[in-house]
C-alpha cells in the first residue's frame, strides 16, 4: 500500500508539472510585440486606427478604437469560451507584401453559419516620395510593415462582436485588413521594390489576395459582402469595390457586394496652399495623389478612368466624381465639417489660430458637402466637426433627423434586400439623411470638440475665441451658441 501511495503521489506531481508547462507555452504564444504609435496622433486608440490626408510623420484622424486582445483571448480559450478577437493571418501569396517587403495579411473573426461578410480597409493617408516614405517608416512603422502587428485585435463600432455596440453587423464574419501599402489601396506595383524609394506599393493586390485566402473560410457562399473603410480606407472602397464584385463573380459567388465609405468623401481644395507642398501637414489631397499615382503604379476603376485624359486619373479619388460610374450599391458616412478636409486647407481646430478667410471656408463647407452628396442613394451626413464614425464605440449615438447611424445602415440594408427579392421597401425607414441645420456642431449628437493643448471639451464659440477670432467682428453672439451660428449662415453672414 505504501508503494501504491508513492506512485499516486508521483503521478499527481507529473500532472501538475504538465499543466504548468502547457500554461507557460500558452502565455508565451500570446506575448507578441504590439505596433508602435509614434508621431502626432489625433484622438486614436491602437491597434484599430486610421490616418488620413495631412501628415507624413503623424497618425491623423483616428478611425476608431480597438485593443490588442492576446491575454484575454488566451484566457477565454483556456476556459473553452468563444472570443471576440480577430486573429492575424498572413497572405498565402508571399509575393504580395507591405511597403518594406514583410508579408501583408488580415485579421479575421469568424461567425459560424453566417453568410454575411464585413471587410474593413484601414485608413492611413499615404506617402508619395522617398522623403515622405522614409519619414512615415521611421515614425509609424505599423503602416508600412507587418513586423510590429499584434497577433489579435478586438474591434469596436461596426467591427464589434457585441450586439449592444453593433446591433446589425455583430453576427457577421468580420475581416480587418491592415493598411501597410501607403498608396490609398490603389497600387499594383512591381514585385521588386521601386528603385527610387526601396518600397513596394500593392494595396489593390492585397485586397485581391485577402479574398482569395477567404475562399476556404466560406466567402464564396456569402449572400452579402460589405467592403468598408474609413478615411483613406474609405477612398480604397471607392477605388476597389468594382474589382471586388468582379472577382467574387468570377469565383462563382452570388453575393451582392456593397460599399460603406466613412469619411472618405473628400472635396477639392478651395484655399491656396503651398505650391510644392513638401510636407503633408498642409497638403490638400490632390497634391499627394497626383505625385503618388506614378510612384505606386496606382489604378482607378475603368469606367472612371475613361472620363479623364492621361495624367488626370487622380480625379477618380474623389467620390463625387467617381460615384456615377459605380454599379455596386454604396453608402456614404460623412461629417459635413470633416476635420481632415479642414486640415487639407491648413485649418486645425483647437490647434492653431484661424483667419477670417479660413472661418469663411469652414462656414461654407457644410453646403459644399451637402451639394456633392445630393445624388447618393445612401447617406448619413451630420453637421459636425469630426472625422470617422463607424469604428467609434459610441457610433450608435450619432443621429440625423432622429435616426441613428446604425439604424440608417440597417434601413439601407433592408431596402437592398427588398429590391433583390422584388419586394417593396418598408416605409418609415430612412437612409438618405443629411442634416438640415448647416452650421458647425449644430447637431446635438455631434462628438465634442477638444482643445489639443488642454484636452478640455469646448463649445465651438469657445474654440473660435481660443483660436483668435473676434466673435463680435464676425457678427456672432458670444452667448448665442449654435443658434447664433445658424442665424449667421442662413443670413449669408
């Protein structure tokens, strides 16, 4: 009996050692290096983030929030629970890479049994010369290399798997495609790195390869594929949606491909900026695109390209010029006083002084955006000074004329389904929503303005004062709030 007792004790010790060894290995697997966040970052949380027109060595216009979820994912797996994390997959085609030659890839959160797919293109402005690319690589390496990507991400807003945060798309297969090509998702560059910059630009090819790699996951059986993106990723949707639809059709899929463009509907520059514009902090979108297209070997949709002579293809990066040539359904989310549009005119809310000319531009911007969106079927356009919406955790709180952003998307989705099935779309479910008040921040559900120096929330009038404007000289009542602004705009002030 004493011998049997000793054997049992040894077996117990062995079981404890094996369990500890398994836990140590699991912990090691989840300890991966997370992406850096260097340079000037505006309102962002990593790793699901966004950068848009305006700064080479900075991360501008964050497109939502997310968190690296390695530890929580490991804990949930150990407990046998399903996690909400998207897991990193590198492309099988190793010839399609990030700027620095590291493998491109995607993050995937599968929802078993779902035939709906949400593909999301990350934003991140671009680089368009050796100097701007070198600066970008030094300051924001995660936007040019996969070497710093975490193994998992957890999305927010429309990328969330939580029904309370994402009531209509939480149960879809969610694919987050990191932006590491710096070409506004347009490049089909050579396999060898460009001799002048030592970087490759393959944004459009990355999208193609992601879809190929999703075939074993069931994307051929999809009913709906939503190609979405914020800011530069939103422009990527405009440029690639027809190619994605054609690719899936050639694969034999019967899915309807739809596009969701968030804060990627830019307008041409109005104010006179620097001629050469060597730094992107004061660049409008036209300058980097004109130069970058040649560097990236970028492509635009065929039907749009045919509208412009050689050398003018850059105009297809603007949604209001491209939209009429698209055949796939498109929904546009656009703040009427988009912060990145303002930055392209060297207007930084809460960050510097503002001239009367810039204030006049800001006042008129809402009407310019409204007019450009008139013929778009699906629209959510609020009179707010902000940038990006769909990946923010509070995206369901934004409203236009009493309808939330998530509800408007659902109405649009249902209308498309009704049309496909030869049914009459339901009444009382609007999806062309543009604010009728056309003054900055007149919508009470707007995200708050934040002073960049103090990080304090300010009203628009308080911010204008802080930026050096004389409210009385402009005809504004310092105590009037939004009503004063609305009156001034309506009177043509």
